[in-house]
C-alpha cells in the first residue's frame, strides 16, 4: 500500500506540475511495476490465508491491466488510479 501511495502521490505532483519527471520518467514506471507486483503478491497471499483484503485487491489487478493502456494525464488515467486507491483503502480497512 505504501508503494501505491508513493506512486499515486508522484502522479498527482506530476499532473499539477509540482514535479517534472522528464529527466527520470522511468521512476514512475518502475514504481508502477513494483506496485503491481506487490499487489499481485499481496492478493495471492491474502486469498491463500483467507484474508478479505486478498479479494479486495483482485479488482486492483484488473485496473492495473488497463492503466498503462490509458494515456497519462487524462481523466481516464486518473479515474483508474483513484478506483485503485478506493480498493486499497477497503483492503486496508478490512484488516481491522
């Protein structure tokens, strides 16, 4: 979840031109790969151990499939990332 939060915040900062990532554009992509891999691992682990967060992370993986196909900086890209945030939050709350 912390990797997702870092990447989400970076995306917001780039969108509002607070940060310019052109010199290191790879950073957002590397973080996205780490986020997707960790979400897949967490979902599998949660489902395997009967934790509800595992099932809540499955829609995130579907969103991650489509996210690279939607142009960055568009409403669609922001919407997909925001829906992922909602599922992460639901998964986090389900651990209590």
